[in-house]
């Protein structure tokens, strides 16, 4: 939204605008939940700020954490379906006159209160650097009322240690001028968008929505920078697989050619073509098995580096590994089949005269 700062310079007017807009939007047909946030996921411009638990004493070598900070209204976390792990979400009772409250995510809770429930504990926002070691008289105190699941604020590839977690303050208690609307709805997104724009225009014609998108489109757009490297890697992988198949075919074809006389002797002594076929396929399979073992060992050794490049799967995900093994096995079998069938069709008379 723009330009809230000039239209609503004082907090009371801004709260009134936000309250009226939320009430009108919640009443729209098809809207399940709606909320305000100072930062939307996948915006890559989140702010962070130091927050410290009451009585927390950092270790001498420990640096002060600076988690992502968000100012959100009731309905925001529900609209994103962020799971509530403990305590409660924000409500309309979290007013400026009420005690200041905060909701932390699991990552921040684990850092400050490992194996404990933070609900009911107090945290403070330092006013000056000296407040980090000991809270001064002007620090802002907040009470933890809830713990929610960790949200990937800056992209799907965001690792567990990419940031120090996040905490949410009640928007009514600390309103900001830069806001975004999050709306969960049923039905056609375009129709809901038009209705939302109409409602906001009726409340204040001077304000306009500068960027409207669905969350799926937002996620899709966040992946654009990775698509080119992904397809390039896929292409290189395909070329590598093709070269490996050609190389395996060449090795087995040369091997069969060198053993033509031996194969003829085996067949003259009673070996069946099916036995020769199994013999060559078995030798090719041994080469493939050695290659797969080396590849799996490499994957194990590099799993930490690989994990940072993956989302939704682990570096040792059984389905992924079995799928890769199946593709390699099928390709290798196809490469081995040609030389094996040629060996099985060798005439003993021709083979015995082969030099």
C-alpha cells in the first residue's frame, strides 16, 4: 500500500484505517481470513531487530541474534495457515492499551528456550546498545503469547540456519506504514481481487494496491532465478548419462569382440545363446554396480553441500535415490543389451576361425 505515511501520520488514524479495512474485507463473500503484515513471504526485504529474553545471559563467544521482525494483525498467521504450536494467535483484544505481546517462531524458541515452553515468558527490545547486557529503563517489554511454525520468509531454499528465526508483534500495538494484505479465499482469485480493490478504494480513494498476486504465483516467481541453472544442470546430466551409456556400450562391444573365440568355444561345448547373453549382461552389470557404489559414496560424502540446494527432499531421500538408480540401471541395461545380443548370435564356426 502507498502512501500510508503521508495519509496517516499518527498511529491512531492508521489503526482506525486498518481496523475499518479489515472489518470490511472479512465481510466479503468467499473470504475465509484476512490479515495485515509489515512483510510478506518471498519479498526478500525483511527487517531484523535484536530481541532478548528476560534473564538471558549469552555465552562469551555468542553473538547477539537479530531475528526477522514482523508487525501483523489478527488473521495474518491464520490466512497463511502457519501452525500454532503453543499458546494463541493475536486477537482484537491486543490493543494499544493492553500489555505488549509477541509471538515467536519455533526456530527462535529453540534458540532461547531449548526444550521449554516460552509462552508466558517476557522479552525486551533494547533502546540503546547497553541494554543488551542489562535492560535499561526505556526498553520495551513484551510477553510471549504464542509459538508458531517457522516460515520460509526469503525463499523455499532458505536453510534452517539462514536466519535467527522470527518474532511477530501485534500490529495494533506497533503500527507500521508499509503493509501488505494477506487474504485466504474460496472461488475465483480475480473476482476476489476486484472486490478487495473496490473495498479499499471506498475506504480511502487516495490509496491503491501496488502489487497483487496469489501465493502460488509468488512462490513460482521466486523460483525463476533457479530455473535456468536447473535446466542447464538437467541438460548436463542428460549428456553425461548419454556419454556413460555410449562408453559402456563401447567397452562391452570391444570386450565381446576380443572374446569372440572364447564365446565360440563355449557354444561349441554346449553353452546356449541365453547363457552367453546372461554372461555378457552380468559383466556389464558388474561395471554398473561399481559405478553406482561410487556414486552413492560420493552422495554420502557431499550430502551437507547437496542439502542446501534442495527443497522438499533430503540428500538421502529413498525415493530420489531409488529413482536415480532405476534410471541408471535402465539406461545401462539398454547399453549392455546390444553387445550381449550380438555375442549370443555368434556362430561357433565363425567364432573358432576368428583371430
